[in-house]
C-alpha cells in the first residue's frame, strides 16, 4: 500500500520529517525516500527497506538534510520521491495507490514523442507518470486535476514546491490524508498516528478528491471535496495502525467492535481467546470482552529483528518470517480450547503453519474467527498484497477444489449463507486444519466501521466497488 508524510515549518523540519515518515513503516514493502527544500535546493535520499528498517537506512543521511519543508514516503512500488524540472518549475512528488491503466497512459505519452526516465523491471514509475500528467497543464492545480481525470485506479499524492506543499487525496478517497498542526508548523500524513508524539494536533481530514495547499500558517482549499467516497475497509481491518483514525473513526475501537460482533453470533465454548499478532489483537480483545472469556497469549511475538510478514517480496520468505517471529507458550496452549481472531485470511499458508504448531503443543480445539468476510476478489485499487494472481487467495483455491477452476463466477461464493459460500468456508477450514471457521458478515463489518456502505470500498469481499 505505502504511506506518505509531509511537513512545513518556520523552522527546520528534518526531525519531524524523519520520524513522521518512519511512523508509516507498517505500510511499506520496498523503498523509502525523503526530500527537503532549502533556499533553492532540493535534497533527496532513497533507500531499499527490504532488508532493514527505515531509521537504520536514513539516520546516516540526516546530516546532509536541512530545510523548512519536505516530503517522505514508504513505498511499495518504485523509487520515490522523484524530482522534476519542467515549465511548472522544480518540484518533488510522492504517491500512494495503483494505476490500472498504466499501459494506456504510456502508449499515449509515447505517441506524443515523450519519454520516461524512471523505469524499472516493473515498468514506469507511477510517480513519474503523475508528474508527466501534471506537466500537461499550465499550473499545479489544473495539472493535479488532469492526473485525476486520466488515471483509473487510485492515486493519493503530495507535491513539494518552493512555495509549499500540495496534498491531493484520491478521487474517491480510497486512501486517507490528514493535516496536523502545532505552533509554527503543519504536517500532512496518511496516518494520523504520526502526529501525537511529534506534537501535532489533528486539524483536518481531507475529503475525497480534495486538494489543499499547505504553508506553516494555514492550509488553503484549492479543490473542494467530492460527494462520492470509497474509502478502503481494510484500513480498519488490517492496514491501519491501531492509534490511527480515518473519517473520524478510530482503528482500534473499530477492531473491538468487529470482535464483539463476531462474539455475539458465536456459541462456541472456549477456554481462552487470542489474536494473531499484531493486527488480530484488537479484534480478539473485542471478542473476549463481549464473551467474557479470558484473553491470553498462546503465542508471543519476537519483534526486535523481524519485519511484518507481508513485507518480503518472496512468498517463501514471508512464510519464514511469519513462522520464526511467533514463539508458542506450551503452558497456555496445552489441553485448551482456543478461539483465535485474525484480521483476514489471504492465502492461508501462514495460518496453516500456526495451527500445526498449536496442535503440536497440545491444543485441544482451534476455532478461527476472521474479522472480515472472505477475500474473493483481487484488489484493483491498492497494492494490497504480493499475490501475483487472484488464484492465490484461499477462497479461490477452495473454488478450484470444488469446481475445478478458480476463475469462475464468484458471486455466490461471496454471498454469505449460500451453499457455495458454506462449501468454500468448509474447504478452507479443512485445508488449514481448524476445528471451526467463521468469517465476519459484511453487514456487521460495515456496522463496526460506522460509515454508510456506499462510502466504503468492499470490492475484495463482494466485487461491488467502482473506479470512476
């Protein structure tokens, strides 16, 4: 997915930029970068974070950074920020999102005899495409609107100019942006959890399609928010940091409500409740409070040296990370009936290893309660996971087993209560080796989030979203 952070101040901004960007590390997979502007000069640094943490890579660069405004990014695509010199002037860009029509846009640019310089094995750098689309217009505001008109998919981005920072939220608000304020400074971030320890108070959350221009003294609305929104439901289920909030709805309280909704409809008898660390913990606490069953830790997470397990690009490495960082506690496991809550089941491979270990350590029963509905459709709008194909999803593997193909009509499988849905869930349960498996109902997830269904993107669950 990725996350972005920007800050502008009457004083030096480098410390805030460094830590503010670092507070988005839970969203990142591949690259990170920072760029500051100081008296006519852009100073930039980009590093791979696939084999180390953001702070480790960038601390050595801090002495060269100086300036009162800058932008940073944790990227799951290509190198960012990129620097541009065009008729609009000199500027830097960072982006979050997924451009579905990249091939179409590339052909259009090449037909106009234009060229790309920020290319990799994966193709054109999305941030460069954003810059090229901006440069088609006479000013930044019109250029940013051109980006939104041309791109299909999702794109939230920031533009650092010598005058200030433009912050543009995705046309349908799939990914968030919020503004924080403290004396003499302002910041803009994907995650509001980046603000408190840096001394910022949450001032404003941008609406879908909104564009603002930020200076130390104020933010000015350049384009007002749109009326249609499709904010990603998975922000509350999994991606978002527990201390963050989106659209005024906190992540951690939402996870409590998700767990409570699961508990209210569950008559399973259990000795303890636990969450798969870390993103399953909030859901499990909500379940335990509602059912009045003890919350315990049959696994403890060894965090000092292991990253989030979705981060490595190779599936084998992801599975190794997931297995090695969770250490079982035999005394808590042995002879117990355990309810496990997790945010989701994507492929199911990591969960398979987790359940095997529980059985090895003597768990009597293992009941899985999942905080969201089955993931049946690929995400077309964010780089949600490293899956190369929708066929890798646990739901599609079950469809393959049941029907002999994974790419058929999935509508009945995505509809809770149908015979195909029940058969799919049962197939997933058997493959993982669970005693029981229950997924959250979509209506209950929407209720837990607390926004109208029409404003939430639930495409990966029911294929219902729109992209324009």
